[in-house]
C-alpha cells in the first residue's frame, strides 16, 4: 500500500495511502463507511437506507467493486486508524446504462430509488464525447470520521485523489455531489457543475425525494486534469 504524503492534524499526524486491489483493509474500510457515510449521506438519509453502524449488502458490494479499481485513498493516524476515505473508481462508456438496467433485479426499493435517480441524471450528460475520452476518474464516496471533521481532511483526500488521477493518465474527474458540503469542497478545488437538479421540485423522480436542508440539489461536477 503506497504512501502519498502526510499532514499534521490537530489530533496528530495523518498519512495518506492509496488502497490497492485486494487490500486486507477492505473490511475495515466498510466498517468505517457503516459508521459514517451509509447513514449520513443526504440521499441515504432521505430514504432511511440504513442506521449508523448498520450494513447494506448492495451498497457494500458497490464499495468493494470500486475499491478493486485500486484508485481509492485513505487517511490513517499514526496508530493505523482510518480517519477518512475517498472511494474512486473507473467509469467507462456505457456502464451507467448497464447499471441502470441491472437495478431491475434489486429488491430494496430505497436503494433502487437513489440509484435510479443518479443513473438517470448521469445519462443526460456525456463527458466521453465532449472531452474525447474513454474513461473517467469517478469520485464516488467521500467519508470522514466524526472526530476528524471540520479540519480540512475531506479536501485533502480529494487533492490526493487528483494526484492519483494524474499518475494514472486520466483527463477528467467527475462526481455526483449530493450534498452542500461536498459541493463546496469540489468547487474550492476547481470543479465545475455540468448539470444540477433540485430535490423535491423537478419533474420525475426528483419530486419524490425529500432531502433535509441545507442540501438542495444534486450536482454532477467535473474537473479537467492539467
């Protein structure tokens, strides 16, 4: 597992590590996400997908598949505890349509509601033709332990992710930013908004999604890598 820098945090030093495929820390990363992202993410919270500490089989399968791409980054303390993680994957042409079709076999209607919304929104944009690329560096999950929030760690994880994207010859980074806080961080790092959809007021599925303030919109955001 390669180290890609350290920072001094108010709680102590943090080391950033790129997570390789088949890492022996996958289970630990999933536990971290159960305690943070799974219940805190605005869309998950809106549909009551799961409670803090509770697992979700389909969401965890998606996370493990992303981790196998070997592009994700985690921040760990000098004691080895995970302080934060960003799950980055490769998105190729046609995969969103395939994922939407695969949702037909999903039994969990709450999970299906979230990802149908996301996939349908993504089908309305085309980064592949616009930028003449065959793959995108997709930032899928950004999660920070409660004790490390408000210290700039999420932004640092994204900066380290951009380093990984450059090293792997990606030209475009993109993310489905579902909450106000992540949208602000992406904007501060130079991401632009390709498309946005207001929760609760758009025609179609957005009208059925009641997301708690201050989160008002889904933004599909991107950045060209210099």
